[in-house]
C-alpha cells in the first residue's frame, strides 16, 4: 500500500530511480551497535538534492529511524525535501520531530520519540509536535 501511495505522488519511474539510489547510496551512514536488533539502527542522511529524499522515505518504510540533515541544501530544495519526507512518512504512519533548524528525526510507527524529560513528542494517538 505504501508503494501505491508514493507511486501516486511520483510515479513508478521515480520510485524505481529512488530505489536504485537507495541501494547504491554513498550518502548514507548507518550507526548500529553490534548487539542491537534491526530496530536500533539510525540512518543519517545529508542530502544535496531533492531526489535523495526518497532514500529517507525508503529507510522509514524499511522500519529504520532516520536523522535528516538538510544543511547542505539550498533553502528552496530543503523546504521541498522536508515537505515531501514529512508527507510520505505520515502516509506510512510514521512519526517525526524537528531537532534543529535543519535537522529532523523520522521514525517508523514502532519507535516512540520522547524528550529527555520523558514527555511524548508525537505518536499515532497524538499528532502534536513539541516546538
């Protein structure tokens, strides 16, 4: 179903291209402890262009948590990228929070995002975001 939602917005060709980018990506750094299960993995993206945003969405679809840093993008492409990733992750029933002006955290529905104080930032029952 998620593939269908994304293909409605971007088409099969764009999704195939994004999938190839995702498989051959050199802009992805995975930080994973050797003892951790798959859901402990955090993938860090620092895209240069909008097309690399597909990689972040695919990672969330694969149940990975994504830290997206848009500091290397021009403001117009950065806004478009964030709008796209927020929309796609929301369609995947995922969660997100803004960490800094140009840094965002995206997580699949299985991951709860909490502050250090323990208050819930956003989950499937409460769509609000702490600012």
